[in-house]
């Protein structure tokens, strides 16, 4: 029975590491399940403190994984609208599969920022421009807003990469603990 539990634990760890990159799989919880399966063998007896600490780390990393893209949006100059857009984009992206989880927060942040800029009151001043080469102030503002929105979306993408790196580090560390007690 120990061999079955060790093999299942190793499979959970490997699938967990893959799940750090493939957003459809819950990578860190699967890796933690691998440690728990190893604990139930007669060969390995992790302390309850060890298992509790790793359970807390698993929960914290899973929760952070949903909020780090919003944090990246804010860090790259996004407004609350961009942060909310990134968060909504993350949840909408969950329904669209792996590509949606990657693109959803980016698009959500950009759309949120553009909605924020478009809600600002417009001036009623009329300006006449005779120079055809010069863009109007509205066009300049629109281009500036698009750049800001894309920057917020990029921040969301950077946040997604940071969350992925955090999951990879966590799962790799669990794999090291798994191998260390078996050797």
C-alpha cells in the first residue's frame, strides 16, 4: 500500500507543478495532496506542524493567485476601475479556459480603465483647429488614455506572471521536501 501512496503522491506533485503553468489545474493544492499522501505511508511521518504550515501556505498562495493580477494593475498606474476590471476579467476568463485566464485580466484591466476615462465629464468648450497635421486635444487625450489603459493591462499580465512564479516556487519546494524524506 505504501508504494501505491508514494506513486500517487509523486503523480500529484508532478501534476501540481504542471498546474502552476496550466491554469485549469489547481497546482499548489495538488502538490500539497502529494505531501499528505506521502504522510499516510508507514515510511514517512510528517509532523502535524509541518502539514499545517504547508496547508496555510497552500491556502495563502491560492488566494494570492487571484489578487496578484489586480495588484499588478494598481502598481502600473491603474485606477480602481482597472483593478475591478482585472478581477472581473479573471473570473470571466475562468469560464473560457486556459487562454481566457491569461487574457481575461489583461482585457478586463484595459476595459475598466477605458470606462474610467470615458466617464470623466467632457468640456463644453468648442475649439476650431486649422492645422490639419496637428491632432485635436480630444485625439491626444484618447491616445494618452489608451496608453494608460494598456499599461494597466500590462501590469495585470505582470501580476499573472508573478502569481505563476509564486506557485512554481511553492510546488518545487514541496517536491524537494517529498524527495528529501524518501531518500
